[in-house]
C-alpha cells in the first residue's frame, strides 16, 4: 500500500474513533446529568460512628472530587490543542458531574460533625507547566494525552473500588439513606468515565510511534502517584483511606491484588510484552508507600475526623 493510502486509512480510522468517543460522551451527558444537590437524603442514625469509621475517606474523596476544577486548568495547560472530544468530555461532562460529587460528600461530612474539606483549586505544579510547554512540540502532545488517559484509568478504577467498599460499609453501619442517595448515585457515574479513558487510551496507543511509546512508559514509571496524592501528607491520607476501606489490611498480598485491579488496563497496553509481569511494579510500590506512611501516623494524636494532628 502506498504511503498516501496508509495515511488516508489512518485518518479515517481516527475519525471513526473520535465519532465513537463523541457518541459515548453525548450519552454520558444525557443519561448521567450532575446529581441534583437537593436529591440527597442525609439522614444518619449514628453520625459519630460514621465519622469515626469513614471520616478520612469522606474528606479525601470530597477533596479529590472538588479538585477537578484545578484538574481542568491543568488539562488546558497539558494539552494546548486537544481533540474536541476530549475537551467536550472533561469540560462539559466530567467537570460538572465530579463537582457535584464533591459538594455532596463535603456536605455529608460536615453534617456528620467533621471539618469541611480544603481543596486546592488553583495551584498547578511546575512539572505540568513544563510538560504543557513541551506539548507544543510536534508529537509530544500525544504523549501528554496518553498520560492523561492512563491517569484517568487508574483514577476512575480506584474510585469505583472505593465507592463500592464505602457503600458496603455504610450499609453495614445501617446508614442506608446515605448509602442509597449519596454513594450509589456517585458510583453509577464513575464507570462511564473509566470507559471513556479505556477507549481513548487503546485508540491512541495504536497510533503512537516507537519513541512516543518509550517516552510514555518512561514518564509514567517516574511520575505515577495514587489518585489525589501530591505530597507526603496526602500520601499518608491515602494510606488511611485504604486502611479504613479494608484495602490494605492484609498487607502486601491485599495491596498487590488492589494494584492489579487498578493497573490492569495500563499493564495490558504498556507492558504486555513483559513476561510474568501481572501489574506495573510502580503501581504496587506507590500503594505500599502510602500504606506505610499511614502506619507511621498510628502513634500520633487524631481528631474526630481521624486526621493526624502535628
């Protein structure tokens, strides 16, 4: 086949892929509008016990959901010229959905007697600014896009797992109103986000050249962090979340199982050629770091929200 025929074929393939993604985003927006804030029943039978068991979970998850406002700023820097379907997804569908998740969770924790979360809505890291500047170089923005999709995959998979465990924990406590009207509607919206990232990642990975794939693997290995973790304090808080949800109570064996669930698609795309590798090692190592950071806080004084005081 001639070079011009190959190029034309790839362009047609990209248009089909974009059309499929656009249909998915439109369906998400139509079928899953932001959860109405007045639809939530915050009735709690034992708010003190709920706060004791899940205070760290609610605070962490509310912060992460609300920080999507800053994430959109970061995406605009990271991808100076994104495909329209990406911009439509993160600005028009994902942002309003996640913002309502954060507002609802934050309201719940305040009513349970905890402090409101303090999200960072404006500060963008130098690393992201630098990568965004490099994104104007031919071929680099596709690397940035791939990193965005990979981060989305692990973030949304982590969210689905966490909300499933939180829902089960609330039902066990007898807090059925909160489980049914707070957590259940939120967790119904997360799989659609995961599906978007998965389709987009598979489509883009197939189009990347060898040097782009090498750069994606290198940057991903060096920059991976669990969702919502940007500093040492947040790493410990994520470790507390895993412990509260029973994700890390079985030690390394449980963490490896969780890492496989979180990193499955990433492993299939980036590391399928590695014989015997069942999960990217950097995913497991970062989860273990978070678990150990939380364990180091056990001796510290804690307030009613379960947060460590200096």
